[in-house]
């Protein structure tokens, strides 16, 4: 069980897990995972065309519930989720996720990519997370659609071999901030400068209604010291970022969900 007293004010617990093993080993979701999900989550699970996607969805969302249950001191299946209103349009359909029951100051944000998932958990403040498993893509084309002019100039000035990782550094930082605001990709990626020249942690400027104008963003993985902002060598198999309001921001702790959850 997670000790909720260990989550200091402003701090973030960033849980990383990997569901590919479960997806490759089973044709159907585990009954233990399905029993942990809500009726709405089970219905969504059934809509996947590929069995592996259904297995992965059930495994990840059941794992998230098990992690959060350690903070909330309730059964994983009893947790009820909802959404806050989007800070841009005021609609709740795509606003940031929230825990509706039990009553709590805990807030969280989930991201997934190719079987990897990242769950950021904090108290009494906005939080955003993004994780990406790098894949080959046309960096120039993607940069033109999602980066500021200054970011594009910086990428062009760097050795070609490092541009893909720099693009993902920009992308994950932007996504983390926009998800903390609750707008996701509906926000303008080209208006948010992710400061790619800096290894992090960084403070980024982005205003949203009801939110702060400055955001503390931590890249993940970040070496042995999550506050030091070191680059990793060799290249990690996944890249991520967590964003929280800069005022009162605390340390981001990267935690491995596997020992806590076993095969879940």
C-alpha cells in the first residue's frame, strides 16, 4: 500500500508501468482486471477490435485503480472518476479527470503509449502527465505542425541524430502542461514554447482560465536524481514529462508500479 502521508505538499508521485507482457500473453482481459473496472470502463474495453488492445486497456486501468486505492484507503473497484470543466470551453466532456469518490484532495493524470503508462499523483493542485514511446517519424513535418518558430529553428541547428529526441522533449512537455489545464491537444501546441535547449526541470509559460501562468515541468526519466534534470544514456525506451503549477512546486518522484502490482 502507498503511504499517503509520504506525498508532501506540491510533490508528485509519477508511477510508471508496462502492460505489454499482459497483452502478449492473453487473448482476453484477466477477470481480476475486469472486476476492478467500472461498467463504463468495461464497455470501452469491449469496443476494441484487437484483443491485445482490450487486454492492455484493462490491465492499465485496473493497475491505476490499484495504485490510487493505496492513497485513498478504499477498494480499487469502489473509486469513482469524473471530469472537471475544461478551462477553455467550460465543458466537462474533455476536462481534466478527477476523483469523484471518495472525497479527497488527491488529483491525478494518466498517459499511455505502446503499453507503457505514466500516472502522476499529487495533492490539491493541477497535474498533467504525458508519456511517449519514440517511433520513427518525419521530424520536420511534425515540427511544422506542433512547434513554435523558435523551437523549429533550434531543432534545425542541432545534429540530425538528436532531433527526434528533442522533438519528443518538446511534445511531452507541451502535452503535460496542456493536460494539466484540461485542454489536451485542443490547446495550441504552436503557442507554447517548451524550452528544448534546457534539459530540465524547466518553468514554462502558459495561461489558462482558473489556472496559473507558470508551470514547473520535469522530464522523465531523469536519472538517479529526479530533481537534477540529467539526460539518460543510452536512449531510454520511453520519454515523459510531468507538469504542475510552478508556485509551491515540489519534487517529482519516479516510482515503479511493477513491485506494487505484480503482474497487474
